[in-house]
């Protein structure tokens, strides 16, 4: 069984790719089932974009969001003030290529990350304050037609995948 493939943030699958060398593994029956079905493709856009582990924490500067950064407006900056936008944009572009090559329609991305956050990102002040907005890769995937969930929305994502699989089956039956 395979069905619709799912892109998942590598750190949620236990890969130690976060800026501080840690991971944020998620344990959930839905994830176990997707793995058993061979649906899971795990990737980290920041390391794909050329950033190292560990690396300085970075946030999208105030007044901009991931969509802006993807379209080369505004900056992603480290706490020390270095502009690391090019790595975030390169990683997002590579992830978009990957989802197109694999016909991926659904992603589970780590909440609140400047790359992966699907609903919230940090304010750009490095004070652990959140604001509405998407990270760079989440915005790029949304623009590419991929439905982006976070690790707290796995049941919702499973319902969405079931709908996609049902649509696919009924198209095959009528073909
Ligand atoms: S960029 Fe995404 S996948 Fe990579 S460590 Fe950050 S949250 Fe995880």
C-alpha cells in the first residue's frame, strides 16, 4: 500500500537537524500508519538549502513573512544580525521541486519555525513571541498547491489524505 505521499519535517521524524542539533520527534498512531504504508518522505529545508547543524537561530524580520521572503522581500536574520535569507529560499525551492517530482499534495511541517511554520512564526525580536504567518517553505508549498499541516494537526491531515485517496480511487473506477 502506498497512496498519497506525505512530506514531513525531518526533525519531527527524529532527525537531529534543528539549529541546536536537536530533534522534535512525534509519536502518533497516524504517523506509524503512514510509515507502514510507505507514504513518508522526510526532509529539512534549512539543511537542504545549505545550512549546517548546529547553526545560529534565525527569525523572519518584523513586517515580513515567509511568502515575502520566498519572493525576495525582507530578510531572515540570525540573532547576530546576519542575513541568511538565501539559504531559506534555496531550501524552499528544493522542497517545491521535491514535491513536484513526487506528486506530494500534503505536508506536515514543524509548527512556528521560520521555514516550516504553517500558521505562526516568531516576531523577529528573538523574544520567543509568536505572530500570525507562515515560514518560507510552508508559504512556498502553499503557493504550489500543497496542503500544509503541523504536528498538532495529524488527525485533520489524515482525514484530508483519506479524501484524496477516495477521489483518486473513484477517478480510477470511472476511467
Ligand atoms: S527547517 Fe523545518 S525540518 Fe528543518 S529543523 Fe527546522 S523545523 Fe525541522
